[in-house]
């Protein structure tokens, strides 16, 4: 393995952001991924590289081409990054990622765009200190528990996929469900695999009128039901949680630490899914982690079909103490024929090793392959 030699300025040295490189990548998926809101056949996403002092900090955005998960889109993000956020940080010095807050916070919403900037700087900062990202975040451990997320498919195909996941030792199996594709599917999987840790993710496809269906899911010993109601709802989830034995897990509804506090105070959920891109970066993700711990609510790290860059960020985040439920960061080979990093991010026995190819996120870009899947490149300089 090639030795990585990273300059190591002292903690008091501010890092000069000399340039930013912004790419749009199109990475084909091995098989279509189907959820209640649509079908994905490729992962298209922005990749940001911040350059300073001979070091590069890298992160990817998790927004979609269209607003089918949350409101942000790739087109809007690229404009916001190149015209607003990146010109405000390129050419300036920062002592830590928290010094980005006065630049990022005044802009409303756009948390995924803000996150890609903040996460890239966390990587750059950790590398400047010659630390793994997990250490900079306060995490511990050499590996994290992971599960699989299975897209919508016919029952027989789903049973085959669950069997493969179980054979690989994944710690949790999550089934994507939708109206009309729920009870029979879950019953078939539970009958065939009575002892696995099983969850379902509705991706907002249900409403209060579907309470009888959600109550029926109580019979299958699920660890939790993820985001059954609207993407921006907390109030109605509290009503559903009060009516169910099974824990509700909130995903799309939690955009900030304040959202997490309000949801847990209202007893709208007993589990929180943390996606660092969704909540605006690592600072917010750590705050949600801490708030959830104070309420006794476990958290886990969600996934957005990220490439190896985003997966590496997620793995480091999941080393924090309250990430006690298996996350979505399963083997990259389940999704991509070839990744954009040189390392293989593969789970072993349901555990994903923390990447260690150097400090920061611990993975390196495969520059040759990166060029073949890049649709657009822009450089921002002072």
C-alpha cells in the first residue's frame, strides 16, 4: 500500500482554502433501486474537493436530480455552491470546521449543500492534524455494525435478497414498503426468517388514514417502522407512535437538532436516523446524536446510495457512542461495479471496518475512473 505523507500543522494553524474543485458524477448502479417515490438506476451527485496547504478535503452531496427525497436538487446545489458558498470560503483561513458556521448558517435551508462544504472541510481539517475523521468527531472503535436496505421487489425476489443478506451476516434487514406492498411482504419475510432483526421504511407513503395497516405491522416484531408519514411532519407521527407498539424511526422529518428535540419531546419517535447530509453537516449530526442520547433514543446512520467518499464519511460518523443500531453502510459492491475510490469498502460478518488509508476519511480517489464518470467539472479560485 502506498504510504501517505500528510503535512501536520499544529492545531493553532488556520487552514487556507486555496481552491475548490466541483464535479458532477454519474455512477451506474448494478441493479435498479426502487422505493415508494421512484426508481433509481444510477447515482448522480456532486463531489467537492477543497484544496489547502497541499491537502485535499473531499465530500459528496446527497441531493437528487429532482426533489423526490427533500426539496434540494443537484442543479440548485451547483448554482448555490459555485455562486454563493464557495466564493465566501475560498481564499480565507479557518481554524476549525465550526468557523464555517457564520458563513453557512445565515442562508435558509439548503442543508445538503451546506453539508458538502462542511464535510469536505472536516476531512481537510482532520488530515491537517494527521487524525482519522472518527478521532476528530469523538468516535471510537475499528468497525461499525451495518445492515442492508432492500428496494421494492416482488416477494420471491425479496426473499432471495434477504437470504443473501443473512448469509453475509448483516446485522439488520430493512425492507422498503409502500401502500399495497407491505403486509404480505413483511409476513412472508418474517415467516421465512423468524429471528432476524427486521425493519421497514415507508419513505412517507402513508397517512393517518392508513393507521390500520401500520397497526398490522405491529404483529411482525419489527425493530422500528421508518418515516411512515409526510416528509415534513412531526405532529401526526406522534399520534401514530402512541397507537403502535413498534417504535417509529424518523428520517426526512429531522433536519436539525431542534427538530430532533421537538420530535422526541412530542414522543413522535423512539429512534432517529441521522444522515449527515440531510441535517447540514457533522456539527448538526453530533448535536442530534447527543440530544437523542439525552432522551434515551438510539440513533443509526442512514444511507443515500453514496459512493465510497460518502460511505467513508458515514462510517466515521457511526463510531460515535449512541449509534447503537446498525446503519445502512453495507458493502459498496452491492451497488456499484466500480467505485470512485481505490479502497474496497466491504462489510465482513455485518461489520464495516473504519477506513484507514491515511488520515481524514481514510480513502483515496481513483482519479482515472473518476474522469470516466464525471459529467462536469468547475474550479473556484480567489
